[in-house]
């Protein structure tokens, strides 16, 4: 069962993108290997919808984070070995020997570098296998590994590395000067006889690369791992959640369950509503991947998907105004919600593309209707405080919280800390006056009149 998320949500939360500024993917992407990076991308595209899978991966990553395991290879030595082992074109020993004789002859006659590169790749690969065997042997002896789910990977890796067909590798000294015939024989053994075993080991190394880099990020940033469960009733409990890409971010507690499945969030513009919603969405997405989360503690019922409406663009090609684009977005989400799936939905400033009266009416109507679907979790933000007042009178399952603004003289300050209730902050004109916009306009008008 695939975790449901669409392009709009991925962009709203800035989850993907190796080259996108401050993307969540780039936050974790410090892999050494290209295969590791590709695996990390697949993980980002495929969160789990099964509690056992989530908890298993988070348990493995937690072990790495606790023990501080490092990656045993540099990018250069791994690339050389991977390139060498990847060229398995001659399966027959006689054909392989013939081609190596040709390479050696070209080296002697024309100073061709092909045989030298093959010999270098062979020696790098021998050293590579030895280092990998020592690494997994050391990991196997580390306390806690055998009882961890990753212990099975370690066992399998050592079983492959201790295959009797690899015994010759461990008997070679790094200082040995290999003669041509031995180079040819060992080359064939590595690139053909041991091809399937080494391919499996490479996949383990890619996973190892991801686990090291993800757990290292979690350790450096003080992230925690979530506990997933399969409860029949929806419940999401996050203590101290904050945005991982915001410096000195303020942490908040958010609890949503089937008895109180809508968080109605109010506050002035710039009070932090959008950032709080993104923090919640990013954390929940990472939690479904089994990845470390920017929070103090998190437990949750596994969800089927996540949809947001935060930065909905207009569509000039289709002739859609911003308001109509918002309407279509809400309709799409309504269809998904009506299908009976347990989803997490976030709306930031519903219908900001229309007039205040319509936005008020629509916010009250849409929020009230969604609140009846108890298997889904909703966060709805607005700066139309009157909508919250109306909803509070008729819906007991909606929790009302706000982000306050504190005026220091004529200057607003924002705590970014959630409080219970509905905001009554109305400081827009003060901010406009602080920026002296009216004075700037009048000054320009006066100059034109005088001229």
C-alpha cells in the first residue's frame, strides 16, 4: 500500500530536490556513493504505510545514531572498485584470458594503459573486500547489533564475505607483485565467479551509506525517532516539533486524535502559521519513512497519505485565477478524504484569493464539513478570527490554538509559541504605518503636484 502524496504537497513542504535550496532531501543527502544517493531518493519517494516497517527502519537508524558508525570508504576508492567490478563482459575463462593477454601486449608494445587500470582495479577491489570484511566483523562484535534488525544484514554480509571462494583474497598481501597469469585468474574470479555475491554486497553498502549519513544528520541535529502504531483510532502526538531547516526554530507541541481531529490555527500574518504547518507535515512525512525527526518526542497512528494547500499557484495557461485554483485544490482533497482513507490534511489561509466575506463563509463551511470525518487529521489556518469564533460555537471536536503577536510600542514581536484560543491580533495597519507607506505615497504625489 503506497503512501499518498502529490506534487503540490511535495513542493509545499520542500521535501525533494538535490539542488533545491533548503530541501529536506538535501538536508540528509551527504552520501558517499551514487548508489546510496539513488537509494535515498527512493526512500524519500516511498514512505511506509506499515508500522512494523517504519519501526524496523527507525530501529536500525537509531542503532547507527547511538553507535556513531562511519562509512568505511572514500568516494574515490569506492568509485574505482565499483567501476572495475561493473565491467563483467567476459564470462568464459578462456575468453577472459585472451582479452587480458591482448591488454598486456598493448601495454608492452604501445604503452597502453588498459591493462594497468585493470590491475589497479583488481588490487583496489581486493583491498576493498578486506576492509569490508573487517568492518562488518567489528560491527558484529559491537554490543546491541546482534539483537537489532540490522544484525541480519551483518550476518548475511559476513556469510558472503566468508564464502570459501573468497579465501584467496585474504591470503594476498597488499605488497605482493602479481604476475600476469595471477592477475588474469583473479580478475576472472572477482568479476565473474563472485559477481552475484559482490552485487549483493554492493546493495548492502548503498544501504550502509544511507544509514550512516541519515543517522549522522540525526545525531548532529539532535533529532529523535518516532514510534508508529496501528491503532484503530487516529492519533498523532508530537512534542517539541520544529522546522529542521529554520535556524533557532521554536518548538511546539501538537496533538490531534479522532476526538479532536481539527486544529484551527489563527494568528496575524508573519506570526508563524505556515512554518508551524510545514514543521508538522515534514516531521510526519519523515516519521513514515522511519527517519529521524526534528522534535523531542513523536508517536503516531500510521496514515495513508498527506495533502497540503499552502502555496497554491494560479494557472494562466488554463485561465484559472488564484481563487479558482484554490477551489480546485480543496475539491481534489475532498475527493481523497471522501474515499475513506485516513489522511493528514493541511490548509493554510483558505480562500485567500477572494474577498473577506466569501473567505469567512467558505472557511466556516469547509472546516465544519471536514471536521466530521474523524479518521482524518486536519490543520486549518486563517487570519479571519471571526471564522474561529463561529466554529467554536458549533463544533466541539475542533481545537483552537493561535500564535500570538506582542506589541512593543509600535513594533510587533512574534513568540512563535502556540497558545490555546483564538487570536484577536489586528496589527496590520500598525505594520503598514511603521513602514511609512502612506507617507511615501503622499510625498510622491506632492512632488508631482509641485512640478
